[in-house]
C-alpha cells in the first residue's frame, strides 16, 4: 500500500504570521473551545485535497496561500500550495512552509478528468496506487472514472458528516451519486474496480424506444396491408415450388413450339427471298422481251425495205437522163453502160444486207423464244413458291393457335410468381421490422439484472464488520456491538439498530469506528487508501437540549483515544471540543486551543493582523 502522511497545514500571506499545525505520524488531537478554528482545519485539509471551495472566515483575511505538506510512501516530501478560492494547485518538491517565489514542479487543475493527468485527483490517486480505476455510476451499468473525491469523504469527515443520519458511505445525500459512492466503498474493501457491464435503458431511452416501437407497429401494419396473397411465408414457399415446376413444364412446351415456329419462319423467309429474286428476274426478262420485240419489228421493217429496194432497183435510171442515181455523176461525165454496172452492184448490196439482217432476225427470234421460256419457268416457280408460302402461313397460324393459350398460361404463372416473390419480400421486410421491434423491446422493457453497486464478497464484508465491532468494543461502547452492513442501502446496523435511528452521539462514534476500521482493514490487506483519517467531533461529551441521546461516558472517550493509539496502524487526526486523556500528549501530538493553561488561542495567531 502506498499511503500518504499529512505533515502540516500552513496558511501564509504577505505580512502575516503563518498559521500552522503540524501533524504527528500516528495520532494528532486538536481540542478546545468552540470558534477557535478547529473545524476550519478539517475543512482546509479537505479543500487542499480537492474540495471545490473553502468558507471565508474573518481570521483568514490576508492569507494568500494554503500549504499542505505530504510525506509519500517512498519517504519523499511534497507540498501542495493553493490560494483560497482558486481552481489550481501547485506542487512543490520538499517541505515548504512559507511564501516562495520558486516555480512549482507542476501546476494542476483541481477538477478531476479521466482523459487528462493534469489534475490533482489523478496526481493523488497515482500516489496511493488507485489511478485509472472505474466505479459503477448507476444501475444501468454506466461507469465513471474513480476520483480522489470519491475517497476523500471516507477519510476526511467533517462534524456535519460525522453525526449525519445518512450512511458514512453516502456522504453527498444525492440519489444520483449513491451508486458511485457505494462502488467506491467496495473498491476500498476489495481493491477491484467495476468492469464493463451490460447497460440497461434510461427513462429517456425507454420513452424514445416506446415511440420507435409504436412507429414500427404502424409500419408493420402498413406493410402487412401490401400483401396480395393470403398465405404465410412457408405456404408461399410451397406455392412457389409448385409454380416453378409448372413454369418449367410450360416453358418446355412453349420452347418446342417456338423452335418449330422459328424453323417455319426461316423457311418462310427463304421462300420470300426466292420469290423476290424470282420476280426481279421475271421483271428483267419481261423488260428484255419488250426491247427485243421492238428490235424484231425493226429487223422485219428493214427486210421489207430491202425487198422493195431489190425489186425496184433495176428500173432506176431508164426513164430519164440526168444525174446518175447511183453515183451522182452528170450526163457529160457518164460512160455508156454505166447504169447497168451500178444496178448489178446495188443488187449485190441489197442481197448482202438482206442476208445479214435475216440472220440477226433469226438469232433474235431464238433469243426471244428462250426468254419467253425463262419467263414461263419463272412464273411457274413463282406459283410454286406462293403455294408453299401459303402452306407455311397455315402451319404458322396453327402453331400460333397452340402457342396463344400456352403463352397466356405462362404469363399468368409468371405474374403469380412475381406476386409471390413480392409477398415473400414483404414477409422478409416484416421479419426484419419484427426483429428491430424485439430488439427495442429487449433493450427498453427488459432491464438487465440489477447491477450490484457493492458486489462485496461475503468473506470480505464479514471481516470488515468484525473489525468495526472490535473497535467499538475496544472503545467500551455499551452493548455487544454486533455490526452488519446492508449492501443495498449502505446502512450500518449495530446490535440490531440502524445507525440512522440512533442518537447523535452514537451516530458519531459509529461513524468514527467505521472510518478507522476502513483505514485499518485496507492497511492490513495492502489495499489502496489515502493512509490517514481526519475525524471532526467523533465523541460527544455533551447533550444538546431536548436531544434523545445517551451521553457517552468518560470511560468511552478515554478508550476511544487509547484505541486510536493501539488499534489503527495509520495516521489519525482528531478534532474535538472535549479534553482527551491527560497523558495523551506523551504518545500523540496534541493541540489545545483556548483552554486553561493552553498556549494557543486558536489556529490563527492572535497577532496575525499585526
């Protein structure tokens, strides 16, 4: 265990006499009259350990720094320095008891932070070996980082806390802090912090979750209304299987007919191509025949003309004199018998031309006859193609008649399959929505098992209860002093009576026994603990008017101090009004404020203003 020891508390200021108390290594007692600054010392110690504020008193005017000396477990000494009403703490190496201009070793924020080490809480937790621990924050399982303030109220107990009816564990009195406070006590008893646990839903989460559930219910209802087939998911799957089989059979039949139809269409296209080629060729032949007929007529006209020339050629030139009809010569240039010779030449030319034209005419007639035969063949072929095409069209019509119902059936099957697929998708969506709804219901309505904020093993708790009992017995508190600690309420019961139901005096002494037992328990087991206990008014030697409380005997008070010397291994600082045993100063550090024969009027020097 890395315990701390308080060395001194010192107030300093310019022109001010230091106000200081030194603390002994084991027991320090500060007693005396009221309004002498005794309780202020306790509050100042708490302030130096991270409390947010320190009340203002007139005696402290002019003091600008508060110094708290600490001895660490390794023997080193450090001094915490903080100004009143400041949120920064300076750390100085060594024992500083006066104003200093030396720069601090470090300056820390007072406020705890789990994400930064630059704060007093993390600094002190490291010194006692408790840094980086987590506490349970609430019953939902949220966690909070351990702060030194979670431990401070268990070792620095003010007068108000000492006698308060609430449990020593529950110092804040706030329900929101109770879980973390009980978790801090559990940590000191066990040395184990709280691991990550399943979290329950907060009230806000529950309201939001209920709204989401209501919305999901509406969405599920709307989604169900989009279903088109009255069947559950399993029935739809069965229908889909049968439908796929029917579709496969129909597809096979349709496929066979379509294949046959495709073959017929192929033949039809071939015939159409042949017909087109046939008609093109027939057109070409007809065009040739028309042109050849004109040529035939021309040949026949030429032959008739040549025949006429042949018959009339011998008569030309015998009926008048003049220019020669054959060569164009004038009479004076003509020779005797010239016309006879020319006639013979004309006849030969006519015969030759007639023979050539006749041959051409004969060839043309042969060609025309051949073309007419071709045209006849083309017409016959066209008629055959037309007949074949009509037959193919009839076959296609019969196939289409067979395909039409099959296609209609297939389309109906496909439409039904699409509806089934759509409904199956809707069922899947509904299933997802139902799962989302179930998850929301699980996270909002079904709380996880309540998290035990203490979780203290029974053996550990029994040992602690036994130590509290032993301390009460050693202080000679009346009764058997059997102690039990309720892990749910954090209440301490002594001899069957809850501490909160006892009088102020008994509440205070039980609280003191609880705190000192906790320090002794952790020291014996080497568990983290600040290492000191500061008790303000743990034993009452008076009774307030009309208070229903039995006055503690002087025997209890004396054994209280004797027990602190012998039973508690760490450092204890006691602030009381009543006198301690007279010989206590032989074994402890004792301060008497404003008592007969005392040398101090109070914590602050009377000459502080001088």
